[in-house]
C-alpha cells in the first residue's frame, strides 16, 4: 500500500483554459497503470523543476483511476509556483507528484452547504458529486469577481436552483446571514477560497447554532507570517541531532539542514505538510492549520512558522 509520502511520475495528458488565468491540468501514468485512490477533499503535491513544491486540490472524478485533474490560478503576486506551472504545463510534460493526501475530508451527512470563492471551488466539485450520488440535500454558493474568472461556472450552474452564483460585479458578496439561516438543521458547511471569505463564514456560522459543523481549507495564511523571536534549542530525537534555531529563523530551515526530505509546501502555516510531533517543550503556535484545541494539547506543531516558548524543544524526527 502506498503511503502519503510516496511519489509518482505522472504525465500531463491534457491542459486547457477553464477561466481567466486558470488552467486545468489532467495527469496520467506514462505506463497506463491505475493511480492511487482518493476521496473528495484530497490534494496532490507537485514538485516543480525549480525545486518548489505546491499543493493543488483534485477536482476530477474519484471513481476514475486513470487520471488526476487539478485547476490552477496564475497568481502574479504569489511566490512563483503557479506562474511556473502555467509556463511549463503542456501535453506530454512529466511531473514528480506525491500521492493524494486528504486534510479536508467530506463527512457523511444528509445536508450540505458548500461555499466556494474563486479557485476555492476546486475541492468542492467532487464533494458535490459525492453528495448527489448519495442522495443528500445540498446547496452551492459560488462567488467570484467576474463571470469569466469563475472556473467551471457553467457546469455547476447547470445543476439548477441548488447553485447560487454570486458574481461580485453584478451582485456584490454573498448574503451569508440569510444563506446560513435558511440552511436545514444539522447542515454541514464546507467552504474554501480567499482567507477573508473563510473568516467571514467562520464568524457568521457561530451565530447559527442549528448548523451541524464548519469545515474549511485555506489557500493562504490568514495574516502576516511571523517567525520572530529569540533563539532556542531543538533536538531531533530519532535522528540524534541537536541544534540551535537562531533568532527569527524558521525551525523548518534548520531541520532541512539535517533532514532535507522532510515534507513542506506552503511555508506559511496553513497546509499542514510540515507537521512534526512534539515530545518535549512548549510550542509557540503561529499556524492556521491546527484547531485551538489541538494547539492547546501541544502534541504536534507546524515547524514552518511556529516557534518555542521554552528554551528547548524535542521533536519526533
């Protein structure tokens, strides 16, 4: 059985534009073998020729073992991954891909409310297909700046009244109080998109106690990245190495000096890839990935942004 750290060599079988500055890339095995299984909410990680690693939600059909499909927005103000992929993605190009991992699973429910913003629609597409297959009640609220910026808008709108398209140029922002208030009791709310949208949904959900729960996935940090703070000592218990993390330096940078293959992706504390188990010490959590309760427990931490409140930290690495 493949583990989430194993990698595949995949070939792009198709590349097409699906919205302004958004390309859809479909991957297949160069030798025609079935790809590892995945469920709605899963993502893959691409290792790009520059050395950058980036995660992208799978938006195809989980029942199709022959392909993986992602859609990627070109972000000029980003850190370079999306620009690079847009420049090199072409039919026949081969990519180093980590097998699917799911940090945004779809829980079973009789009722769902999906709220997608921009490219955040991608992980919701297979969730909607799964909800429809199981006969669950569902509604999609899909927001975007303009009609041409919204990937898969026509395909989703074809489902009819259960899809509420909010084009900002025409309607402004979704009416979250009304949308949430009108959702059936015990509805599970799934949202993905810009940080401001997720924050708005999270704040409003708290006012609607009849709802079943909130689930979200971020494509960016909720605020400025802060790795400031004094130096401290870190022991990698399994590796048998101890080092000092300098003032203002991410723990991840020092770990990579010893363990260059330790996984990472966003380097902003929201994707969960660099998670490390804490054996001793008190983490100074600065991530957006762990829940408040998980942070309080202090058993794991995101070493790309979080630091240490104690003088010494022991990690299970």
